[in-house]
């Protein structure tokens, strides 16, 4: 079964704090940035943009910075994981265009990181729904056999059922027995036959 990857978040994490931390880390500690950090930066931005659309106060405080971050990430692509460090360094330069007050001071990173490190992670995720290999085959009603056997319908093809055939044969058998019995009752016995011969009849 194929798996996809998704970012999971602890209920304890403040999403805007996480985003500010990741941006600051990419700017000041580019050598320590992981793929999980980059993917979380993208995924978390979607959540924060939705929050900004629905919360006027949040948008007033962070809207400009989130819009600038969005423009930076639109032009950012990791084409080769082997050269990820080189690509992240370019992103680090672009992130400096974001309003400075959105970033944490470099000296605060060591204090924030232990508190937030385990509050987000990348996990395997099973695809939704039932795999095609496990689905039941689609029901199919074929033409079937042309000879329906015992399933014939007398109303349609006029052929008798096996019960009717058996009953008819039974009646014929009884009729034959009755006819033989009558024939035997009219036949003279041996003594009667000899008597008829001696009398000349």
C-alpha cells in the first residue's frame, strides 16, 4: 500500500509562534533546517491564512508578514533533496524581505526551540477510502445459459415442469396395469380351454 506524508501538530503548539520560529531558524540557522521544517512552513501557512481571513485582529497583527511569506514560498522549489541546503540558503535570503518584527531575535532561538521541537512532525498517512485491490468486483448480470433446465417458465415457453411429466407418466403406468388386468380377466383358464376343445367349441 502506498503512503502519503502529512504534518501533524500537537494541541499545545501555537501555530503563529511555530511559523515565526521556523522563519527565524531558516534565516539564522540554515545549516540545521530539515525537510520537516520546510514542509511544515508550507502547511502551517495555509492554516494561518485561513485564520487571517476569519479573524480581523489576527489579520491586522500578522497579515502583512504572512502575505510577504506567501510570496517568498511561491517562488521556492526543492528540486533535488541532495542540494536542499543550497536551495534553503536562497530561501533564507528571500525571507529577510519579511517585516523584521515577525522574526524572533537570534538569541531567543535556543530558548524557544526546546519548547517547540516535538510539537510538530512528519508522519506517514494512509490514503482515504478502500484500496482498489480490496474492493468487490462490480455486480454483473449476464445473459446466462440458453437452456434454462428446471427453471423454465411454462407460461413463457409452454414446456411442462418435471412434476407434470412425472405425474403424467404415473397415470400412464396405472392405465397400462388396468388394461392388462382386464385382458387377463377375459382370458379362459387351462381347464376351461381343454373343456372347450373336447366339446368342439
